[in-house]
């Protein structure tokens, strides 16, 4: 099981594709580290926000989750470099992912952060110099930054860092319903180009990432979801108020960790209702937090695609591949 845990909705960025910063949580209403004590053993936990490094007690959340999760990754915009590096030095086994929404100008426009790209890059360099092994950065694709995706991939490859992709979505979590792609073919072409580069590497993990990127291109172009969604079975989302939800796209609460332990929330009647709603959900969202567990559950689907791709040297199912 995997957990996505937002410890705050406060954020120092003013992203165009996300309005969470307009609806910040208040410190006195946010969950405390101890509220996560009842979580079960997890394969993976992602600490996110808002901007999680706004919380002065983020290390306390990591302390709790290190006893629960085999792997932890913290997502950040990388602006608060000293705080990020301090956490990494204390917990060198924790992964860090910095969001860079394009090269300098595009990133700063989309993030609404003055010198945001510079801060993010400095954070990545500082983490690498500190010997942190699980570090990387990622981009959320829009029309504005689609032309930067290959340059960022090349930068990550040259620095020896992981590279992640996402695309703008409309969900309650982002407080956005008007994200759209004016030129989906151009945006998807960038993702397919990344997929080809990933397939050309010698890392099996990258081959499966290539399939994820093809699925993301499919999402951008309006295609149907390539896998069933297993939210509320293999993955859950905890918001800054302690509410447990199937994911960060479905606004349905199974229960609250401040009121009852996770086992009771996960086994209750509202959890059963959540799973029914997930089965009937018509959203096409393709976000790594829910797709990665689905890929493991339905491994034959991406595995067959990878085998065909490696044998043919093409992207199966992609026109012009």
C-alpha cells in the first residue's frame, strides 16, 4: 500500500495550473505528526503540500513515517534550500523531488516565484553535493512549458538525477477546473520524445517510465485511461486536516485520522463506498501517485508494451512512432 500525505495547503508559489495557494490551510487546523501513528506498513509514502517545507516540524513527520514506509519521497518547489538540505542531511535515505516547470523564464512564470528556477537548481546541486542519492526533479506539462521538456530531461540525465513528468489536471485538490491544452499534439509529442529517450537507456525502470509517459501523452490527447484505477485499495491520500480520501482527485472522505485509527477508517462502510465510487469513476486522470500502484497490480499491461517497444524500437500504439 502507498500513501500520499499533504501536510499543509500553505504554499509560497502562485502556480498558474494550481490554485491551492489561494486556499491555504491554517497552522492550527493542520495535522500533527502524531496523527499518522496509526498508519499501516507502507511500500511508499509521499510527503507533499502545498509546500511541505513551510512546516517547521516536517522532520517530525519524516520520523514517524520512517517507521511505517519502506521508502519516503518529499515533493517540493525547492525554494527553501537550507531547509531542504537540512532535512536531507538528517535523513539521507529520504528521497527529494523538486518541481521545475520548464527552464528559467517558463518556470518562474508558471510558478509565480521570483528566481524560482535558480532556487530549485541550487537546491538540487546542494543535495547532490551533500551525497543524497534519491534526488530528482520533474515538470508538470502545459502549453507554456511543453517545449522545455526535452531540455529538462537532458539536464537531469547529465546531472545523474531522476526525471519525472506530470500534466496539468483539474481536481478539487488543485482548486482548478479550467486547465486545458490548446495544442495537445505538441504537448504529447514532448512526452513521447521523453519516452523514446527512456527506452534507449539500459535501465528497466526507465522502460516502464516510458510507458507511463506514453500514457500521459494519451491523457493529454483526451484518450481513455490505460489501466483501471485502484485508489482506495492500493493507495490513499491524507489531507492536511487528517481526512483520508481515495486519492487527490476524488473528494470523498473515508474517515479522519484524528477521530479514529487508520485500520478502522480503511475497513469501514465509507471505505467500501469509496471503492465503489472509484470503480464507477469516469475521470481519466493519469498521475503517478495512483498510476504507479496500478502498474504494479496490472503489471502485464506495461510489461507487454515494454517488450514490444524494445523488440520493435517504436512506441506501440503511438502514431508516427
